[in-house]
C-alpha cells in the first residue's frame, strides 16, 4: 500500500482539482462509492476469469460470514449505486467518483496495491457522441495538466456480444496451432478468457499475435458503423488517436468502444486512463437494458508523469513570532485576524516559544515574505514589528489595528 508524503499528496490534489473542474464543466456530478462491496458484485460484473477477480482482490469474510471485497475498481460499484438509487430508469446520467482502489498487484513504479482513481460513468446514452465527448474531456484534462505531449490515445471496438464471440472463436482456432509456444498465463486463458491473451506482454506471445485475426474484421454492421462514426467525430475535432485492434481491456463487461490513454514514460505501466462501453452492465444488475460508457484514470501514474515539472507550494506568506507569555497568546489572536483579512495566504504561527533568533530562522526557512514580531514592548504599546524577509528594508513598527491593511496592501502590490 502506498504512503503519500505531503509533496505527493499536494500533487494528487493538484491533479484532482484540475480534473474535477473539467468534469464539472462537462456536467458530471460526483457520487460517493463505498470502499467495500459484496464480493459477488465484482465476480459477476468484472468477470470470474479476469485478472482482477482471479488474483487481485482483497476479499474477507465479515462477522456475519458475508464475503466482502475492498473495491478493485469503480465501474461495478457506480453502476450498482446508480441502479439501487433510482438514477438510471428513464434518465441519462453523467457521474464521477474518486478514491482509493485496492488490488493485489505486483508493486513497482506506477503499480501499487492501493492506488487512486478518478472515474466517470455515463448511463442512458447510446453514443457514439458520448464516447467522443468523453475522449475530448480526457484530452482537455491532459492539456490542463501539461501532459498532452506524453499521452496518446488508442481505441478499438469489441463489437457487440455476438461479434465478440465470433472473433474469440477465430482467435482460439488461430492460437491453437501455437499453444505450446504461448506463455503460461496465455495457455490458461485459452480456456478461461481468450481475448485477454491480446493483453499479454510476453514477447513470443506478442510475435504470434502479430499475425492473428483482427477484431475489426469481425464487427457486425451496427458496431462497425458506431465505430466509424466515433472515428469521424474524433477526426473532426483533430483529436489524434490510433486504432489498435489488440486493445481488449481486462474486464468482461465491455462491448463496442474500448480505449486506453497510454504513455511511453512509465515502462510496462503504460495505461494512464482506460475505459469503454458497457451496454450490458445495468441489465446484469437486474435493471432494464441501459447503455453505459465510462473511464477511470490512474492518479498515481499521472503523478509520476508530472513529478519532474510539479513544484509543491508549501511556503508560508506570513510568519508570526513572539517573545514572552503575553505575546505568545497574542500571536494566535493576530494570526486569526490576519487570516480574516488576507485571502488565500498562509499564516504560520511559531508555536512553542524559544529565542527570537531561532524563531526568525524558522520564519526565513518557512518561505514567508513577512515576519510579524511580537515582544513585550509591542504588547505594552499595542504595536507589532514587521520584518520583510525577502528584501532588505528596515524593520518597521505599526499600530496593531493597521496590520491587516498593511499586509493586504503588501501582498496586493506584490
Ligand atoms: P494494467 O494493465 O496497467 O494493470 P489495468 O488494465 O489493470 O492496468 P484498469 O483496470 O483499466 O487498469 O484501471 C484504470 C487505470 O487505473 C489504469 O489505466 C491505470 O492508470 C490505473 N491502475 C490500474 N492498476 C493500478 C495499480 N495497481 N497501481 C496504480 N495504478 C493502477
Ligand atoms: Mg491490472
């Protein structure tokens, strides 16, 4: 599980703030998903033979003997939430969530057992316009983060249920000739989940796959048209993408459009955001057939891409120091008044007493531009002393009630 120290958490916040404001600009509304769901929810919706369910879930029995699982992803829970709370029938929804996901993955750079996702899920829209909108929104996010040069879009269509089945059969027939040469996981997947073999990172398997039948040749008319329209929409917005017929996504619920935003900067942890269409999901939950489409982005991986360029801003603006008991009390009062007077400025009080020199050293190290000094003299005369820390100016004394105005003006005129 990953620890986030303040500088990392600030970067996560930075990403979340930008992503959140863009989601809001597209009319998405946030939902709060439980961290725990019944294990059955994931087993059924994500799929028994997927990596997530087969090997990555943190599951346990509660005191009632119920099998629960720490959410490994958000789509199943979000669809359940929407269905259980009457958000789906006869409506369209654009929803989003954020939070920790848990998978028993092999920890390494960009891959953790607790990681952060922001996900969006749309219900009731057949597309392909909603897919295009989702992808344009993603693109806007990468631009806002300054990452558009590091992330590229790959899309594919899985077709509808029947197309997917036909393709799967053709793939199995083709791969049967090479069975002994496939990696162990892929051999097993021949029985359990053949499409997942396309996801293999194993070199010989990849070579064999190069000549495999292509999914795009197996699409039925309806899904072929859907995909063509989506491509046309992306073209008309000059959104760059490539069609990668080997993108399958590891989860069972997808049909038609699937996509991944990938980077070359993080080794095997290439996907920073992935998603697709899942028109059968709500029905599997017992609802009426309802189209759905969504994505989840990995905040940890975006954070790694931003690391080089992001500087966290932990600097204070004003630092209050005090000498003596009475001043120590007043320091807190003055700091409160300054926080009332100043907008978006950080006011730090030196707590714990000590010599003036040591306190001023801390003031300097805090990055603050102004130090407010309160000693016995200042208390006696209802004044404060102000020392500018980043420019050489004589220390000045000021009537206490003028401090707020002084600081406001100081920061306003830079
Ligand atoms: P991968 O192929 O890298 O394991 P995935 O297909 O399992 O990814 P999804 O289930 O699509 O990933 O999750 C959506 C996003 O969440 C991914 O694109 C990635 O950015 C992020 N993600 C997935 N697993 C992890 C993890 N263990 N640690 C950090 N981020 C992750
Ligand atoms: Mg994975």
